[in-house]
């Protein structure tokens, strides 16, 4: 077990590293006047979600089981947790404290993802309050339902590293937040503040993603290395696909597009990385990037929801595609712990049905609960900064 603890310790550090990476990624894409606000909005997630996780997040996610939807408060403030004891949640692979730390890093990065949809126009007090309520009523129930013994896990839904829990959840949240906020007063045509930051942020996210995906095996073994390999292959495929699409539609490849393609590939392979073959990872990277690209460039202008940095286009769409395609490409030959293979790996369409149902449920659950939280919170805290503040940020 000692080897596994060291491995997950390193993976936890890598996942934590993703949040500063996301700060650079988002901060490099916004106009210069919005850089500080964007950096602060992302980096604050290294504080609030950490405290929430140790107060009640771990307990609500992994302690008890109420209605197969959420846990209980038996481990409130991590009471009744023997830190050095073997964690039953990891089948003896880790001790409790290591598992708590690893899962805490997921709770940190997930709310940071939807910040990209609302930069430049959401009141900071509303953002902080929303993150608290969203974590309690959306994120922790999703963790419990998928990984903590809830009904989606019982149905056999596969989510190796967070396609449902992290990316679809955060992506759909981003879309709903952007819809409630409304469009920016002044649409920016300016170039990103710093493309070097975007590349740096993408690189930090990519490296951190190895901790995210390989670490979700919870031990140093072949499945962890398979997850690392499929993550790399899917991301490389996605980058190339985005370049080809840019050249086809816009006659020119762009550095920002290459970075966006990489993120789409990383997102798409997340639910599948420990279950699929190399061929499967290439197909997932290709299809998800095509879907994200077409949504961002063709569908988004039609629906007129101002998702500033395409948090839904990258995380929501790619996460949905990756989750569904897991039902086609998951292989018992790759990961013998799963109950059945996907259709293209010798199985039936049963697993595809499960993945499709779990994905649809996640979208609907997130839309409903996020909408309720926003409507309630708007009654006591203003959601959007004043027009004068926004114009000042946009025009300077």
C-alpha cells in the first residue's frame, strides 16, 4: 500500500496544480482589464472548496447513503475518520487520509471550470455564495451518486475520472450561469491578453491531468498507465483535429485553437481513460473535438448564450460525448473490473444505454438544481455587477 500512497500523493499534487494552470489558461484569454478578476475568481477555489470538503463535503459524498442520492454527516469535520486506517472505499488500495486528499483536489478544480463562462460580469460575492451552495447541492450529490454508492454507481454507470461528476456537471453549470447572467454589454473583438499564458495554462492542465486520470486508478498499476497513455493519445488526436477544422473553416490554424483542442481531448477521455483501447481513445478525441468545435463556432452564435470562454463548449460538450462513447468503447480486456464491454468491444448495447441514461440524468439534475440555487440566491445577493462597472472593465 505504501507505493500506492506515494503514487496518489504525487497525483494529488498534480491535480492541485491544475487550478493555477486554469488561472493562466483563462487569464490569458480575457482582455487585459479583466485579467486580475479572472485570476482571483479561479484561484479563490483553492480556498472555499477545500474548507467545505473537510467540513462536510467528504461526509456528504462518501459517508452513509440517503435515498441513493447523497451521504450523511457522520464524518462531519472528518470526525469518526481514522486517517491511517485502510479505506474501504478504495478496496484496500489506500488509507483514508490519502483518499480524502485526492478527492479534495477534484472538489477544488471542478467549480473553477465554470468561472470561464461568467468572467467580467458576475458579482464576486454572488460567485462565492454560489460555489458554497453548488458544492453542497450539486457537486457532493453527484460524487455520491457516481462514486460513493449512489444509484448511478448501482446502475453500472462508468466514469473513470470525472466525465459526469466534473466536466458535464461544471460545463452545464457554466451554461446555466451564462444564461441567467445574460450577454456582455460590450462584445470584445480584442485579442487575448496573453497567448503565452494560454499555452502555459494548457501545459499545466495537461500535466496535471495525468494525476487526474491515472490517479483515478487509485494504485500504481497497468490500468493507471493505460489511463495515462489513452489521455495522451486522445489529446494529441484532438489537437490535430482542431487544427484541421480551423484550416477547413477559417483557412488558418491558431495557437488558441490548438490549446482549445487539447483541452477538449483531455475532457473527452476523462470518463473513459481507464476503460478503453488506444483506438477507442483516438475515436473519442476525434468525435468530441468535432462536436465541441461545431458547437462553439456554429451552434453557440445561434442560441446566443454568452459563455465567455466556452466552458460549456469545451467541458460540457466534450464531456457528454466522452461519457456516451465510453458505452461503445469500454473493454473488459483493458479493465477486467467492469461488468461488461461496450458494443464495439464485443458487448451489447446495454452499456451504451446505461451511459446515455447517466449522461442525460446528469444534465437534467444539474440544470434543475443549479437553476433553483441561482433563483434563490438572486433574491438576497445581486448576481451581476453594475452596468457602469461592466462597461469600465470592458472598455479599458
